[in-house]
C-alpha cells in the first residue's frame, strides 16, 4: 500500500474515531469502569450563585428574577452579580435588587471573566460556588441537583446541562451539536470525569477553588486541575440551564474561535496541565482529553487531508470514487447552507444548515488552534447576541 493510501485511511479513521469511535469506546468502558457516587437529596450547604455580566441590561433583570425563584432555601442562597466594567444599565438594574439580598460587584478596567470570578470568590460566603451567565435561565431545581453530589467527598466539581431554547432564527446546528455533547459528557462522567464543564452552570467546592490567571479559560482549566488533585468532575443532566443559541452561524463562529483559542492556549502554556495528556500517568482521563478536545480541535485538518489525498487515489479503485463522491455531496450541502445563510441571509434547510455549521465549526477550531499555539488568547467576552 502506498504512503498516500496509508495517510488517507489514517485520516479517515481518525475522523471516524473522533465522532463515532470515541462515544462507542466510552459506552463500552462504562460497563467496566462505572464508579458509583453517593448523593444526598437532603444535603443543603450554603451556596453562592456568581453571575457573570457585561452590558447585559436586556437580560439581567430576568436572570435575577430566575435566581430568586430557585427552589433552594433563600437563607442558604447568596446571589452575587459581577459586572465587568459594564457601560449600560446593568449595574443600575442589579442595584435595584439590593433589598432582596442581591450583591453587585463592579470590576473596573474590563478584566475578563476569569479575573472577575477570582474577585467574586473572595467575597462569597458559600460552601459551594455556582457559576452562571446573565442569559442562563435555570430550572427551579437546578441548584439542588448540582449540590446533592457534594455529599460525596470525592466530588470536587459538578457540571449541569445546557439546553438551547428553540428561539426563532437560532443556529440549529448548535442545538444538534450540544445534544451530541450531552451524550459524551454523560458517558465521560460514568467512566471517569468530564473533560471541561459548562461555564454557564457548574459548581465547585469553595475549599477547592483556586484563583486562575486571567488569560486562561476557567471552565476548561479549573476541572482539569481538580482531576489532577484526585477529585471527580461529574455531569448532572438534571441540573438544567436554558439559553438561546447564537443568532446566526457567523456569531457562533466567533464564539467557537474564542473558546478553542483560550483552551489551546490554556492547555499548552501550563506544563502541569500538559501532563494530563500522558496516558501512562492519567490513564482513561488522558484518552478522554486527547479524544474529546485535542483530536476534535484538529477535525478540519483531517477533512482537508482526506479531500486532498483522495484526488491522486481516484484512479486506484471504485472505493476512492465513492469516497470522493460522498465528500462532494457533503460539501455541496455545506455550500448550499453557506449561500443561503451567509449570502442570502435566510435559513437553509436542515441538512445544508448542519453541513455548513459543521464545516464552519471545523474551520473555527483550526483557527483557534493556530491562535492558541502562537501564544494568543482572548481575555474578555461579549454578550451572546453581540
């Protein structure tokens, strides 16, 4: 077999492993490695709900109302909103709830989410810190579902489940992607620990919280450090948070670039975190980190290799004609989605939309990898609709 054929099939197998083989591997491992944890429905520690806000005047009132209505003892729930130098009415709206115990922490200088979380944790009184975003609307029992796991001392962090609302005009591909992610996270949690948490709904023990550098992605780095310390990071699918999707694929593209840039930068700037990639030291979790993050970030590279290597193989058998025809059909669907949504500014049918979203995501991840490996990062964030 020629070198081109070998490289072609390696790329095909890697891409298939990332999206199909890895979930199957986790499913099989779950029969042999499932680790049961103790939960206690009556466990009700003091909780500090820390809400991130920057220019969120359109949603912050709804978020505070949502937080005040949570099914958790009010005398055990502290609500802190940090405002990262907001320039709109966000601070004014938060202050109007001071009589109901809501605290405003204003941070000057636009320091970014990680820095602000560090500052908020300093004043938080809770035994458990729950981190949320201004546009994240929790189901009434979300806090209860998160904290019941901390009755088990092996648990250091619990991630809730993000479900996207079916807002008209949202990115359908993003909802599809997150349904797939939810399956992965559930399986990872059964087998070992989840690789990264949902930044809009996750909880950490106050005693295990440590300040992080402001230039790293906190919802990626914090759980990794807890795994290094020997704690479980688990997924609670019944602690539900609902958000709108990005209004269009181009805004989702920018968000994905930011997340992958910060993740790659965070992982490879820290030698101690890179050690998690060593399967001889961290076993199954290392395989999860490679599969769920590193290899997936490179999906776009594998797509390019498969297409480029398929061309010189067209005369070497029917199978290569079939693989090229399949790629051609897929990219035609993606192009249809691109023309509809990026050029004509209208929603494409579901299959072209998802094909376009997948290609855009792969490109965004590659761009993020390039940025992160060059030592670039993105500290601040914008509200989802901006």
